[in-house]
């Protein structure tokens, strides 16, 4: 890995008000509390947790989570897996289909490397074509190695995954017939359920997920093929998968940073309290009429889950953020106009959706001691930023 | 600048069907036709053109545009200006306010460097505070240099910029009183007008822009202060600013790549025909029921101006792209279901909005000879990707 740029290295030890804007900042105290709560939750429910690294894209954070008890990391992309592996993460699950032969050859080589290091690589499939392509790449590039294969079932997301039941049973046996493929279980993730606002709707959606996963698992087991694991879940619904007795592993990743969208969910009493730990520091660059304009637009934060919220302001100074395009945010007073911030004033934004926000930045600045008076303790490289292939 | 990664260097000369996905691809033939048409248009209307580099973020492309006749480059950010300057671009306008003292010191040093190279740096302002901060930074870091200053007027965008008329007059004189600041004219950009669908609405919006800019220019000139330039415009409205007799420079940048959003505008007969020249190459990784799923989601392309369009398909095979989240796109048949693409099939997407799409990628792959049968000719680094400060 390349060394940190000089300006960033020099920022370690600076007061938080000296961080130039816009910048992606981690509140390390809040993040550590989130990790502790997640570790406690998983221990209490006796489930494994393998946080999704698509959220942080950072090998250092993946290793931090492993030290706190996580089994390894989930990723979505071949290039993410390679990047985390290069950063020392040795147990990686790709919760996604990989089809392109050049990528499958890369994965075969990665599987062999991880296996040699005592680790493992696991990949999701949802087609016989995908399984045969993978088997061919393994035979070609890593004939001595094995790769774990999860059959992905569509449990209501309507994206990848075969229907639960017979189609998954057929694929599981197709996997088991391949010499270098190990049937590792079922991947059953319901992404849409994560963001259902009402706690009752999320509970009902996951009840259907659990039923489909249990049925499929039992069908495969009854056919004589062991199902080592059912994996899935996310920050919005982990309470239900953890209590299901069917899911052995939680893939939730957003608990680490908690974005505005997840925080808008009606709270589940059994859910650990996760705090916002990722912020955009921004600054007012223009002040006209009834608006202030800040220097963070949607090249600084993703807007697929809505606009960011302005954090850390007392109610009488509350501000509303609306889009000013790629490079600007428009801030208007939620209450009285007289309280608009002046030019140069620093503000903190909570991103609507953390994962694609992190993917816009090369570094995350870790602050200790709070956003008001803290200091820069460490810089995290977003190792897998832009790792699309 | 770092050398290209080995895998990318090796891709030069490959056939277009060998490019792995997802990838950001430039159709070089289409891009060159767009550049020629823009150069011809500017020549015919006797206006300068300074294409906005926030669209491509690439020094090589900025220099390419200069060779075709562009005056220099526009940028939005201090870090973009530094990056382009390091890549050999010597005439740079920041069409945005810069307020933070550390950035203003960087700009002062950059102004001195560019001036020493026979170039120049120009910055927009919209407050007396901003002007005094800039003057102080110049005095501190570049006392021998001068920097151009454009007074930004708000011509209907409702973002940065003082109101036209007296407030702009006052700021122009505040600039002119500073020893190291040169009053370079007016920056008058109406971003909202670019995307008004109807040609008549765009014409009316720019008529108001031109009136406000003319009034302000004449007021400043009548006060005895020369107004060297009125600059602004974009790809959606350049016909009107070019014909106004008021605007001396066009900042349009999107004509280079033409995104789906601009292409949806009702066409102005006088507007040059700009073609789509930037595409996401993607591939089907899952095929379930009435949907195919491809490997490009909103970590591959920005969605602030809507979902991408699927290009290059005959009408009977037309596909509709809908969001599958950060890493997936859901493709459904616009017509008959039987024509859904198979696993592994390559497809081409036209991004809704090119600027933030480019900002997601580290490289753009330049293809010669068309997207169906062409070859990789060169790789463009997105030098200023993530250049947020």
C-alpha cells in the first residue's frame, strides 16, 4: 500500500476544527461503541457476524472488526476481495454473483492464496452457468484449491438469487458435484426489508425470509447434502434473523457508521442502539438572502437515500439541507431566518447512505474526543474505493 | 503522476468486447465530433470557450480541448485547479467561491506558479468577506502575483452569487481596490435553466440572465471600472448566451460526453448536435424470471439525474434499467419478455449525469472504431477524481 499523502499524515494530532472541508470524518468513540454493541448482540444470540465491507471498503476497519469478534468480511466485488486480502483479511465472502471469466480466474487465484494463508474465499451463485464457469476457472487457475459456494435464494428482494425450494436444491447439488467447489450453504438477503420504516413491516418481511430459508435448508438437508450455514441480514432487520434459529451469520455492515436512512427506521426494542459515527464536515462558502451555501454536494455524499441531515445544532438553530448540485448544499433555517450560519462556519452532515458516500472519498479521518473538541487520531484509507470489477 | 496500472496498460489494443465490466468507456470518435462541433460553434459566434473540467476531471482532455481552441479550463474546486495545473493546464478559472484560509493560501501559491508559466488563475467571489480573505492570502503567500477575480451574480440559480446590479457593483469596486486582485468581470451561470425541458423555457430563462448580466455590466462600466468579460452558460443553453452579445465566454463542459439528461432536452435548432460519447460497459450476472441483473449500480454511475439508459439495442430488444442498489441494475424488457439478455451478455449504459459518474471512476477507457467492433486506443486518468477540497 502507498504511504499516506504528506498533508494527511500531518493532520494527525490536529484539532477537529482544523480539518479542511469537505471531509469524511469518523467519530471513533461512537464507532467503537457501535462495534461493542454489535459484538455483544452477536454473542448473546450465538450467531456469527461477518460485517459487509462494502460499507467501509477499508482493510484496517475489517481487521478491527475481526479483533472484536467478526468472522471475516463480506464484499460485493472481486476487486474488493483482492484489496481486502492484500490488506490482511483472510476470510472473505463475496455475497454476489461473478460471471466474467477474467474475474473468475482472479478469484480462483485468490482462493488459492487465502487457502495457503489458512483463510478461505466464498462466493454466491444463482445459476448453473455461473457454477460451471467458476468450476472451469478453478480447474484452470487453482486446481489444488477449493472455494466455498453459497447458493443465493431470492427472499423478496427481486434482484439476484434463484427462487427458494427446488431451484435452490438443484443448484446446491450442481455445486456439490464440482470437485473444487464446496457447498457452503445459503445466502438469503432481503435488502428491501432493511429500509421498511415500520418495525412491524420489517418483522413480517423477515418472517417470510426465515420461512423460505428454513424450507430450502431443510429440503437440501433432507436430500442428503449438509447445509453448513444460512447467511444474510442487514442493520435494519438483524434482530429477526439473529432470533430465527435459521441464520447462522449476520452480514450487517451499516451498524458501524449508521446513516440517516437507517436512523429514520422505527426502532425495534431488541435492536442495539447504533449511533451516527460517519459525518461530512462542510463549511459555509456563500450567504445570500434566506440561504447559506456549503461546500458539500453530491460529489461529497451519496443522495440515493435522500439528502444529508445537518447534525449537532440546537433546535433553534436547526438547518435544512437541500441539493445545490454536485458541489454545493443549500442550507435554510428550519426555524427563524436570523440564525443562518455565517461564511466560514463549519457544519456537520449525516449522510443519507453511508456505503456510496464512503466510495466517493479516498480517506476517512478518525477523530477522538467528539466532533466539537476532538483531535485527529488516525487516517483510514478507503482501500477499495472505486473497486468496481 | 503515477504510471498506469499494468492491467490497464495491457488493455490498450484490446477489442472492445474484451474490456471487463463495469467500466467507463469513451467513444473517441463521437467525442472528437463533439469537440469539432463546439469549436465551430464558438468560432461562428466569436465567443471564447472554456469547458468546465468538473465534467471530465482529466488534464489530458483539458489540453486536448485547448488544442481544439478552448481558452483554458473551468473548475469548481481548489484541488481540481491544482491537479489540472500539475497536468500542464495553465489558464484556469474556479467558477466557485473559496473561503477557507488554507485553500486560499494554496490558491495564492498556484496563482504565482501559473503566472510564472505565462498562465493565470481566476476565482469567483460573492462577498466582501471572501474578497478580503483572498487579498490577505495573496499578500501572505504570493505578494508578487496577481489573481483574477470574477464577481458572481445570481441570475436565477438561487445558489451562490450576489444579486445583479448594485450589490455586484459594490463588490467589483471592493475587488478593484485590492492591490493583488484584478477585476476580471462577471460570472453569471444559470444551472437550473440548463435542464428545463422546453426550448422556449430555456430561451426565456436565459433572456432574463442576459438582461441581468447586461444591466450589471453596464452599471459597473458606467462607474468607470472596465468589465473585461461576462462568462457562464452550459450545454443546455449555450445557443442563447453565445448569441447575446453580452457573454464573451462559454463554460459548457457536458457537450464533450452528452449525458442522458441533456439529451432529453427539447432540441434548439441552432444548437450543434452533440452525441453520447461516455458509456458504462456492463454485463448480465443474473437472469431470473422477467428480469436480468447487470453489474453496474450507483457506485458505477450517478443517479441524481435519473437512471441510465440502455444503449445500442434495436427497438424489439429495448431494455429498461431500474435501480438494483449500489452494485446492480435491474433490466426488464421494454417489449416482449423473451428477448431478455442471457448471463454474460455485455450491455452499454448512457449515464443520466456524466459529471458525478466520471467522479466515481479512476480511469476512462478510450475506444476507437465504435462500441460494437472498436479497439482500446488510450486510457485517460480521472486526475481530479475525489478532488473535493
